RNA sequence: GGCGGUGUAGCUCAGCUGGUUAGAGCGCAGAACUCAUAAUUCUGAAGUCACUGGUUCAAGUCCAGUCACCGCUACCA
């Protein structure tokens, strides 16, 4: 049997996450894991915050906070958001707090070096005495040597578009503190990606089938891959003991290098917490494990090329990714999500007014699977109202309230006299019933959401065709058979809802008078004549309530207005 | 500048290796029904598939060019 090791891109602990992050990497992974588990598969779901790097030190300094304090704040904030969305990791750790992280990261460095995959290079870089920092290109400002423009960035001149070498900028200054940086020599270690590509990783990539958006991009990249530096001179990061780096002091691992190792160290933290310190090996070094990375498109090179190179390079039988279902980007009402420009929806505010499960469902239904897509308030309203409230929610109440009124709130039997005809009608003639989990495990999330609604519509057609409100007046037994069949079908619906709408699924399950967690039962697939009756006749129903509230036009218009106000307010501040 | 992507009904998006009258949901129009959260069901209108040229018996689907938008461009994480 296969087991599934599922990761979501580590969110950077430097700010809040938004719908784009959630829909790109966390929500699909959660839905996927829920579907796998219901199908009886063994799955481990790993995530945590990425907590090192310069951007974090600058953010913390600006706030006057210790790095660890700053990171912890964002870690909690991000975790809260993900929890509200109902995303349930087996562990949500952090690269600066995971007890195993430094050890694993240093082991990677050490082994890669021993095995000849690291090169040492010395170069001159700009160093800011004030900030005590080697400046990344984008943190240097200065005059453009090409066109004379006064405020070019270290990587590119906004006026003439030239590609710049930060060392050649005229009178450079530090973008953080505005002091003039000086040139300093420094030595760094580089990961020899071309060598790893030629040895194994290139062939491995070529053999696999990737999503089209991954394939074209990486294939090109592979042709022209360069060695990448994996060390930096700074204080915040996984510190390299000087004996590992030929006596150099003050080196840390570059954050992109240690971050993906977090997937492994966090797995080790998880297994240690479960009393089995070596348990992570059963996942990471087991050929039967299918490693699945959920990421946004910005992370594609790291997860299809760089991290696999690292895993291969250490030579410890680590498995390489099985699938990388990368999503494209998610925009907001025609523009990019941008916290700094105020073009965003603060999620804490959002959740004061909206049901997280409805948001979950809408995000799944509009996921940027093949190309960029976007959050639109009107579309959200349509999903919430026409999709969830009208199609599913109304179906539930139309059946259950009918039973409350005319059948004492008890599931009626499907009488033998009508069984064959009704089951033929319901299962074959009222629309195509599909298994949402099949789409989910094939990474077709939008399709899965669509299928769930189509399945619900089948019952609406069935009810219209059988018209139990008429039958009730002529043949109470037959009316009971119809409603009984509907109850059975609602049971299926509750099952089908679990990966995408776990809370609503359980609520429906309880309305049907069922006890226990529907999510813990085996996945039923699609109904056939032998299997479709799940709920015993005579079962007393639970209390019936609306599953989904409708969203008013005025409310949605107010949200769109809010969005614009927020962007304006933010531009005034600048 | 280089590389990659996107451009399909009013809106949001599907369309795999080219093949009959180009699809879905929402919205819109009409009808049926009245059990239900004025919900549901049925029917319908609506697209020169960005533009130009090419390959082919046949192109939204391949090739070239043009335009628009987006991403990446390696010491950013």
C-alpha cells in the first residue's frame, strides 16, 4: 500500500496570509488529505512557518522586537488563520522553534559538502556597517551607471531598465538605514545544481509527468541552472559551526536552503512527539511513500529542482517528490493581493461576518489550477447563495421539514413496491452522479466542488419528478418511499461533503439522526442498487436547521466598497 | 532585455495528444411547480475562441509575427 506524505509550502513568518496563500497551498492539501484518509490511505500532513532570513530581521528591527518574538507573533497569527479555515496539519511547527531543525539542516550541509556538491566562492559584496549586514541587491539604492537616474535599485534601474551590478552603483546607500555601505570580501558555499542535474535530477525530472504549468517552466530552467549560494553572513538562521566551514565565523544557512528541510525536521518533531524518534524515516526514506508538495507557482523551481537536488545529493535514500500540484496565482477583484497597498481582505474581519466553510468551498470552486484566477465578491455570493444555500441547504430543509410535518420526523422505509423504480430514477435518470473524491485525488479540485453541487441537484430533480407533496394526498406509503430515498441520498451527500465542507457534513449527518463522526467512516464512493441505503428506516431525525445562510446584495456591495476604501486609505498613508 | 504564462459567451472559468452545429456555473428571458432558506425543475437567447498571416482535407487546439496583461530573471524568501 502507498502512504502519502503531504506538505504545504511553509508560509513566511513576516506578515499575514491571505486567500491567495490559502487557496494555493493549504486548502487543497487539507482537502486532499481528508479525501485520502477517508479512502483508507495513510497520510501525514506537514507544515510550519519559515522563520529565518533577512526580511524577518528587518521586520523585527522595525518593530523593535527580538527576532524570535517577532516570528512567534506571526507564527501564531498564521496558525490561527489556517485553523479558522479548518486546515488540520499533523504538525504546524516553525524552522526556528522545531528542535530537530538545526540538526537536520547542518547534516544536509555536511553531507552535501562531503559528497562534493558544494563549491566555495569568494566575492565582494556591499556591507552596511550601521545595519551590520551584507546587503541583498534589492536593499541597495544608488545612481544608475548607465543612464544616470538617481534612485536605481541594486538589481535593476527603474528608468532605463538596465540590469545592474550593485557594486557599480554611483554613491550607493543602504535602503534600510540610508548609510553608505562599503565593499567587503566574503566567502560563501554554493550548491552545485548543474552537477546534481547532470548526475540524476535532470533525468528524474524528464521522466515524470508534470502539470503543464510546471513542466514548460522547469524544463527551460534546467537547461540553464546555476550553482546557488547556500550561506549568508548574518545572525538569524541556522548557525554554521566554524569547523564545518573551514574556520569561517558568523555564517548561517541561507533561508531557502534550510526552509524545505523543515518538511523533514518537522516530520521528525511529529514522530518524536508520538514517541517514535525514528518514525520520520518510515515516511521520508520509504519507497512506498508518495511525497506531494502543495505550493504556489512562485515555489515551483524549489520543489521540482532545488529541493530534489538536495534530497538526492545527501545520498540517504530520501524519496523525491511524487507530485507537485502547483497552483497559479489568485488575484482579488482584478488586481494582485497586496497588503502594503491595501488591496486585500483582512481575514480576521472577514471571519467576523462569513462562514469559513463557505469561504473554503468558494476558494475550492475558484482555485487557480491551470491559470490565474481571482476572488470576486459577487462570485462568492453566487457560490454561497445559488450553490450552497439554494442547491444543498434548501434540499436538506425541503426534505427534512416535509418529514417533520407529515412523517413525525422519522425516516420512512422505501417500500418494496417502489424500491426498484425509485432507485432507478434516483441513481440513473436524474443526472450524472460522480464521486468528488476521485477528482480530489486527481488534483481536480474545482471539478470536485462542481460535482458535489451536481450530485445535490440530482436529488432536486428526483423530488420534482416524484412530487411527494402530491403523492402524500393519494398514497402515503409511496410518498414515504420517495422521502425515504431522499434521506438515504442526503446521507451520501453528507459523506461527499466531508473533504470540502467538514463541519457542514457533520451537521447534516446529525440532522439525519446519525451519531458519531461521518468523517471517520469509510468513503462510500458512488451509490448503486446494493449500497445506496445507508440509514435505517425508522431512524428519528435530529433537529433541522438551515445549513447555509444567504448573503444579501447590500452586504456584498458594502464589501466591494470597503475594498476600495481600504486601498484609498492605504495610498493616502504613503 | 531574456525566459515563461495568459487573452474563449455580460461575469468567473473548462476545453487532453488538431476533427461533426465551441462547453459549464453565475447572470439574463420564458414556462412549470408550490414540499422547501421566493427555494426547485424545464426551456431558451447570447461567443468572428485578442489580432494578422501560415501549415493542414480539417485549428480555439500546431507554427510565425503583432498587441495587451501577469510571473520569474538567481545572494528575494
